[in-house]
C-alpha cells in the first residue's frame, strides 16, 4: 500500500485540526492533545499485548488508512460537534 502523503498530513494538521480546535475553543498549542483524543476516540488502542494502553498511531497508517481517518475526523466533527470542515480541494496552499 502507498505511504501517506505530505498533503494529507498538511491538510489534517494545517486545516482540519485547527478548524476543530477553534470551533471547540482550544488553543493552537493544544493540537497535539486534540490529535491524541481523536485518535483514541476514532481508532482506539493498539492490540494486546499493550500494557501501557498506547493508542493507534498515524505514523503507522498507509495512505488509504490516513484518508479514511481524515474522513472519519471530518464526519465526527460535523455529527458530534456541529463543526464544518473545508474540503481539501477548497483549501488554498499556504
């Protein structure tokens, strides 16, 4: 499977997470905590043996898995938080 792309990660960390953080009243320095919470909520923990209860990691995901995760984050933001996130094709490169 393909490796996730820089544009996927840039869209997630540079657009999606900041939009959700702003919507929820979080600060930009809390994006790591937001990422951790969403990964735990949407992807859960690594399989056993996992004595420290580590969560699934984005770094271990393929391109397809990262795309699915981004879609799930956007759906969760809309359905659970009432937060609309922009489509990747509607975002201009910084």
